[in-house]
C-alpha cells in the first residue's frame, strides 16, 4: 500500500502527517518510516489527503476550524477504534474524562483501557485526545507532553471565546 509523509511546522512544533490511499493514517510528533511526499500538488489519493490535512490543520491552529473533514484510515483494534470514535465527538473547546469516555462506549470498567487507547491515538489533534482529562480535573498524559496539551486546550478556549 502506498503511503506518504509530510512534515508540517505548527505553533506546537513539527507534526508528521502520514496518509495512505484510503485516508489519513496519522499525525505524529516524530518522523515516521513512510517516504516523504515531494509536493502536496500531486493527484495520488495520499497526496490529496495530505494537502487537505495540512490546510485544515493550518485553519485549526489559526482558530478558524473546529471540526476536521478528512478521510481517516487509522490502524487499531476494534476497542481502540470505538474509543477514538468517542474522542472525535468531544466538542471543540470542551473536555471529557477517561471515565466519561468509558461510559460513552458503554464499558464503564474500562477506564484504564480507555486511557491506553487514548495514548495510542495515531491522529493527534484531528482526533482530539488532548480533550481528555482525569476525573479530578488534572490534565493526565499526552503523547506530545502536557505542555502541548495545555497549548491545544488554551487555543480552543481562546478561539471559542472569540466566537461567542
């Protein structure tokens, strides 16, 4: 299967986007093994997906986009995919707890497993795992570090206040 990667500089540091024929595979904080695309102007499906993802992420970081409209092709277990689907439903600028996500997927005892699936989310920012916090209100972990999680939550709070 063809995959392509693109490095994007953002206000939270470099992001590495990986796309396959069916859609966006991941948004990572570190370089991946996929080959780099030479341009975002090609007609290959993975190139078109990378181009759309870059544009939408630029809009998000500028405070002009709340939801992403991209074909996604994340690889994971069925449980992980259920968790990631629930993450995608957390509204912009809002948070939910690991326990709250476990309830949403109708598996209240799976709080720790939800945390593990959250940490394995390959589509950071796009699938907003940064919006998940601990039940006590503390941030919990984040694959990019808690400083980046705080930046993303602050960005959404500020952009949300500007639209009231």
